C-alpha cells in the first residue's frame, strides 16, 4: 500500500518577470513509496535530490504536480513527515534530553510525558547515559543520533533524511546505517533517504531511485533484493557488489553529464 505518492512533480527556480533566468531543478518526477519501505534517492550533484525531498516534506512548494501522503495532499509541513538534515541541527544550549524533547515541548506535551518519551527514544538510538551532555561534548555520529531521535520522538509515519551521515567517516556511516535499520524495524518506519553514497544506498534500501543530471528526472529504480533483516556484514557479499555495480552503471552517465554541466558554467 502506497503511503507516499508523487505525480509529475516539477520545480522551477527564478522569476522571468524580473529578468531572472529560469532553472528547472526537478522535472516531472512520479513515484510511489510503500508503507514500511526504505527508499533511497541518489544522483549526481545538483540534480535536485534535496529539492525533491524538501518538496515532499512541504518545506518548499512544487511548481507543478502534487505530493500525497496517505490520502492528503501535501501543501506544507505535515504531521506524518519528520526530517533529518546533514547540517548540524542540535541546539548547542540544550542537553541531549533537551534537544530530543524540544518538538514535544513545542506541541505542549506535559513535562513528565515528554521526558519519558524522550528518554525512551534516546535509549533506542543508543545514547542512554548521555542525556545530560551538551552537543559540544558529543561526537559527530552521536549528534546525528540526537537529531534522529528528535525527529522520531514526534512519531512521524515517514522519516525524510537528507545526507544525514554525509559529514561522517566511512566506518561511522556503516555502523549508524546498521543502527538505523534496527530502529526502522522496531518502529515500522517508512524512510526516504537522499545520499551521494552508492554503498550506503544499497546497504540500507529496499529500492534505490537514480536521478538524471539536472533537470532531475527518474532514470531508473533498482530493487535491492538483499535478505531482511540486514546488517553491515552484507557489504562483503557478492550480491551486494553486483547491486552496487548496477546502481553505478545507471548513475555513471549522469555523473559525467553533471560534471560537464559544471565545466560549462565555469
């Protein structure tokens, strides 16, 4: 059953009336994401991946087309949707507990209830014992766990993740990816991940969507037929290597096109 549907979604930036050049970032994207699915979006730099995710999240409007969550059209931030960004997003003046309970506090949830929920989510992301630490006392990977917990404590049906592990080293990315799969399995979460990392997309996903160079369209969707539940040991399997190669085969031409587009702009 589809929990998220995109139909002919496009995004054009610029204002022709004021003489600004029009740039089509996303062009006629249609897709369906199933409830409980881990769906990754990959493509060359500048292809509109993050723009598409922000349209899905209701943070920016599409120029044309529509996004539907369940049976409701997305016209702005939606309670079914939570988001985690690559950028450092923890509040430096709040402890881990204070960061995780922030959204519940904004919703007016009573202190005892929100702290109970926040502590449970902190436990789930493996940060028990760090409730009173400030972001400056945490590693990059731990801060991203805080950001994930802060999004999940609001109980979104769909978690949108924009390069959440992009600033981390490869080993930390792999381990956090494995932890994310465990959390998804426990919460029955639907996750949509934007990433540049082919290995990461194959490690985590049920399906991987490859986008073309700008303007971003759907070039291919690759089904990842690796066993479930899945941990990081899958990376050493022959099938994993073949799927990585399949995604790269679809992505390679678009990456070259994107590189040439950048050269022409320079």
